């Protein structure tokens, strides 16, 4: 059973943009919002060569990686053909406009994977710019 924890409000995420939830271990979790106000959560790490998906271009239910343009499904983390690979997807729910993630997944999912090769996750303490903002400390509801 998920251990839901609130990380931000839907309104905190720019439409067609993202926010990042940093973790004590492993790459951050990128939370995306599309024009339909659907919200998705993926590991902020492209399955190709570790690009920062939080800095990609969101369209429909996909994001294109900023490094080599792999298109990744926001709903399943899978690269669209002809490309291959998959990045971990995080369980997410929206309750009263608040985005909630499973605290257990936040602590463990994808923590064994190498950090992204570029972007705010690549070096410890770096801060993203443009449409990317960090949620430094997830807070509980
Ligand atoms: S690292 Fe994402 S497409 Fe190459």
C-alpha cells in the first residue's frame, strides 16, 4: 500500500514544464505537467545516456530528452520506437490539487542508477534554471 506524501501543488509545476524532487540518494524525481493538467513522475534520468529529462520538452504525454531527443512516455517511462529503454516511473496521485508520491518509492526506486550526465542532478548542490525548479524537501500532508 502506498505511503503517500505531498511534494507540491499541481499549480507549482509550470504547464509543459517540470519540477524536481531531490532525494538523499540517487537521481531526483522529475514531475511533469502537460496542457491537460495531467501530472507524471519519472526518474530524472534518460534511459539512453542519462540525460536530465526534467529539462526536456513536454508534449502530449511525452518528453523529449534534451541531449539526443529520445522521446520518453510520461505515463510509462518507455522510449518510443525506434529507440529503446525505460526509465523508472513513480506512482503519483493528485488529491485536492496536491501532488503526492509514495515515500517508500522516493527512498528506494532507481537509487542504484548512476546520476544524470548533465543538468542539475549531475553535480551535487547544483540548481536548475529555466523552467526547472527544485522541491528541496518533500513535505507531508
Ligand atoms: S541521453 Fe537522452 S537521448 Fe541520449
